[in-house]
C-alpha cells in the first residue's frame, strides 16, 4: 500500500468531515488520481463523533476497507482529542492536522505520545472571517491538502472553485467566502 496515501478524518455529525473527504476525492480525481472517499456509518446524529476516509493514488486502488493505519489524520473538532483515540494506527512518518487555536506544541501532550508531525489551524477563526459563520470543513480541507502536498495550491484552488460553482450554482454568493476560507487556510496552517 506504499503507493496509496491514506487519510482518516475525525469530526462530529454536522461539521462537514464527510463532505470534506468527498470534496478531496473529487478534486484529486479531477487531477488524474485514483481516489476513494467514504464515511464510516453508524448511529450518527448531529454532534456525535464520525469518521471518514480518503485513499489517493497514482495507480488503481484495489483495497476496499476502512483505513486502520493512515499516514494522515484530520481532526475537525478539538474536543474529540479527549473522546476518541485519534492517533490510533497513525504512522509517525505522517502527520495529524487539528482544528485548534492552540499551537502544535500545546496540542502534542494531548496526543497519547504520538511522535510524528503535528499541525494546527484555527478553522473557526478562518471560517467566521471568510463566511460569517462556523463551517470548519473548507479550512480543514485546505489544511490537509497543504500538509500532504497532494497537489499544488493553484491546482487545488482552481479545482475547488469549479466544484463550488457546481455545488452552489443556486447560491453563488457562497462561493467567494469559501474560496477566501481556502486561501486563508493554505497560508495559516501551522
């Protein structure tokens, strides 16, 4: 599986982790990669912990299962650090990206001894500044693209603008704010 990049997303129902994983699969596919993006379904309800996954590869992906040993983990809600073992199976050669106003050094003691790279981004601050409301999924999506280097920033932004134009065709006023959130996030991930 060394040719396949695996990402596990942790969020709460309604925060957009599932949507972000599906958007990542779409934009990676549009750049010629093989992809999978899928949630793990259970008794989800608004606010309950959820998990979603991505596999991205230059070659066809033959495995169809959950991801147990990801290279990267995205944590959309910092409170999950206390409720879920978000570092379980996370490879130390990879990284974890956490939605938090705290620095990576402040977060590290909460990660059960994880020794890999830790990144933080204040998705709340960015989404409120760009969108006027708290929608963490766009900032977290941009952060994981930046951290993994799946694609360059300009390709990512171009693909996302096309995706947003399709998704928000009836609400074009939403596109500019989401694009602003993506641009800010690419600059502010620590």
